[in-house]
């Protein structure tokens, strides 16, 4: 069976419509025949279901300018996994923006209303605008043509911790932390603020600059330098990054989560959703990395973050913090 290429669309007759569209969900019908996107047509050539397109066999068509190779690799992989899928082209599917392929649940196809995944195909070397993610699966093709699927979404970030520290807690500002003397017992035990100086008592509590700035802003912490002094010290240590981290820290606390340092995991924070007491503390659930809203990911770094989070049984969340607020982005490894 042969087909023709015109205007970026491959066309074939009635037999192709019955064999490919009606039976296996390729392309879309144009009445009597069928229209195929180049990636679909390449797959049919690869399978031997089409003989040629304007005289081009599979090799000639795939190496021509008509058919990009990376989308074909992903299309083939998902077809091999048993999915029906459609190219995300204007007029072919609803809401094609931001995706290259629309994947349907197993057993369903383009004639059904349900969508399983909206897939964007990227090379491991291509930069990815963080603000463009959420609601799309990245299919990252590496230099050996292996494909990693990363599911991105906009999560609901909230917890259930309820602790209000009392005012008038005295502390001293040191180089890059604050020491609190004889703190109220609940500050550490129930609010999980700071780290005791000694393992056997909480007579002296060490606060990070982010914790101290937050508590000073809430009217809890009383230090000679005041809130302004802590902010000044934080900015001297971290630059403008300190304000972004402080904004995210405050938002997490306000939403009932307890943020602690994520340094050991290469993140800004690890978070606990429901802290009643430190003695009964469960594992943290999220790793949070704070980024500017115009951040651009390298796929390799993104995959590394997700792999690390999964390895320690946590979820990777990015907080894109700017003047207009915080946009939350969660990224997970996906096996279709």
C-alpha cells in the first residue's frame, strides 16, 4: 500500500482508513480516506504496513526533512507498550499546546474522550522552561536513544501540623545561625524548629537563619538585631536566594508543613506533613528545591533530582518563587 505526502500530511485511501484508523487508531479520517501525521506514517512504514510514501521507503522517509526522528522513537516505544496515541496537532486533538503526542488509556483510542498522558518529546541536551511544565509528561531521549518518562504536575502542597509558638523567645544572632536559650519546650518538640545543641537536652536551640527570620517576622523571636538584622545577615550569606527561600519556608509553614533543611539530599528543604512531636516523627515526604520563576532545567539535572528523591522515598517538588507568588511543580518518574 502506498501513500502521498502533501503539506505535512500523509494521505492514503479507503483501504488505509479501514485498516489503520478504524482498527488501530492511526491518523484521522478525511471522509473516504485517511490523513496521517509523518510520525504515524513512519511507524506504518517501519512495520511494513505501508510500502512507500511518494516512493520513499522507511529509511528514506525517516531521514528526510518530513519526519523528525525523536518523536518517532517515542511514538514507536509507546505503541510497543500497547497504547493508541495521536500527534498533538491543531485541529486533530483538543488542547495540543505544550505536547507532541496524546496518549490514550490502554484499550481506548482517539474515538474516546479520555486522555492518559500529554507527552512532550525532548532531547537530553535541550533546555526546558520550568514555567512550561505541569500537566505534561516529558519523554527525554538520551544519546543512546533510551527514553525516560518524567510526569510533571501542579501539586497541592499542604499539611496538618498545628503549633503556634509563644512570643518573647530570646535569642542571639551569630555568624549564620541564631542560638535560643532556655526555649519553650514546644518550640522544638512540637513545632520542630531548630536543632538542640546537645543530644540529651534542649537547653540551647540552634535556629537556621531562615527559621530565625520567619520567627522574628511572626513576632516570636526576640533578638537584639531584630528581624531586619536577621534578614540582612541572611542576604549577606546567600544573596537574593535567601528571600526566595524565606518566602517558600513561610508558605510551607502557613500551609501546615514543617520544612527542615534538605542539604543532605541536594535540596533546599525536606518537609513533614503532620508533626505532633519530634519523638514520634515519621519520614519526610517531600524534597523542595526553590528556584526563580524563569528557571530553565537541563533534562539531565531534572532526571538526577527525581532519581535521588525516589531513591530516598520522597517526592521531588520545585517551588518557582517570584514577585507574583509561588508556582509549585512536582516531577515523578513514570513507567507507562
